C-alpha cells in the first residue's frame, strides 16, 4: 500500500485534508505529535524526534493492509529548525538532528513517504482562515508564516533530486485538495523509502543553503 505525508503552513488545511482523505479511502490517519502525546516534564532534546520514529512505526505496521496518511513530515526537525537558523529549541543544530536520524534511517526504523503533498496558499488566506476558525488556537501562527518560503525551496530541492517525490497543491478548499491528491496517488513509488543518498542530499543541501534571503516579505 501507500504511505503519504501532507505538509504546509498553519491553516493551509493539512489536518482536515488528511483526516477527510483517510475517511474517504478507509485509510489510516496519523496525526501530528501534539495530538498523540503529551510532552514530558522536563522535556529532553530527543523526545520530539523519538515520536517521529513512533509515527513511522505506526505507519509501517498498518501499511500492508491500508493506505497511510501522515499529518506533518517526519523529517520536519531538519527543515523547520533550518528555517529559523537553528535558533529555536535551545539551538538544536543540523548536526544534532542528523546524528539522531542517521542510525534510524540506516536501520530502516524511519523512512521517507512515497510522496509528499505540500499545501500552499497566500498568507492573507491563511490569516483569514485562522481568524474564522475558533476551534484551534494556532499558537505561534505568525512565527510559522516565516517558514513558508524556506519550506518551499527545501521541498523543491528534494523533488529535483528525487523527481516525483513532492507534489505542491494549491489549497483552495478541502475538496479540491483531496481531488488533486487522489489523482496523484497511482503514481506513488517507494523506491526511495530508505535511501541514504536522499538523506545525505537533504542534509548537505540544508548545510550549504541559507534559509532566508533577507527579503523583507519573508
């Protein structure tokens, strides 16, 4: 079966799209970390990374019998920390994140999805959706808008190295999101699932590229 991951900025429609698609396809929806676990007190640096390994384990346990939809990228700590110049989370460096993930991917305990779907829309649309949704607080919303352009460049780079890995979806509404994803599902492959070459490219690209061009609009 197929493992996909849905990403995008806050209010882009990730969770609703993921959950609705799972219902339509009788698939397994794996929510983001915060929806599955409470942070321990005190929290230790690797805790969030370990939960990504747990989410992959959930996916591979169910994959033989059902499609799996992962809400938010398992490798998010790489590009998210990079988007903020590795200044968040007590300054967790690229090397720190790489040291955690490398042995897990080499032992096939975590892997890349068959395809990423990146939901995107204009920032004003995101702000309007946030304002009209009283069900979610969306803490750090404005801060997270800053990762939109770096995230786009990162996933474009992955798609260049591994063509077909990423599909960008203009998030107009949930129905159109699902329609686009459904169209792309037959073309999904898992040849790259545990690719160390893809992992090395990801790390090297993040190491050699700046997240921001210091454009005032980013």
